C-alpha cells in the first residue's frame, strides 16, 4: 500500500492563494516598475508562451484565474490566457502549455 502524507488538493479558492499572490506581486514591484512604465505604453499588447523544457505533469494551473485577476486588481492591466493542459495532464518536452496576452508592461 502506498502511503500519502498529504491529501491531494481537489479544489482551490481565491482565499486559499490571495495573500501569497499579492505578496509576490507587491514584493516584485511595490510601487510599480518605473523603468517599464517609462519605456512601454500600457496599450501596447504582447503575447508570450510557456514551453515545456522537459516532460512532466502539470500542476498549479487552478491558480491562474486568481493570479491574473489579482494582478488586474493591483495594476489595472488585464491578461488573457489560454491553457493547453489541465492539472494532472502529462506533457512532453517542447509542448506549449500556456499562452498569455496582455499589456507589454
């Protein structure tokens, strides 16, 4: 019999991760990012992709809606995303896992 020391998370709520997300965002740029704000206009859009560097199993994607909504609350900037896998899905090296689009800032 395989022993588990923690129960798997089957559902996550905003309250479960909100404090940690806010701390991470505010720790990185508590007063905004003056360099970025002076170089890039907020209306310029950019796209980015998350590409797997090695094979694995995805976890943590349930936090994405909370991450991006809290980011928008703090900065006023919206990020749209497309997730190509869900938690528990396996992926191979070179697969695209996530695409995001938002303000260049």
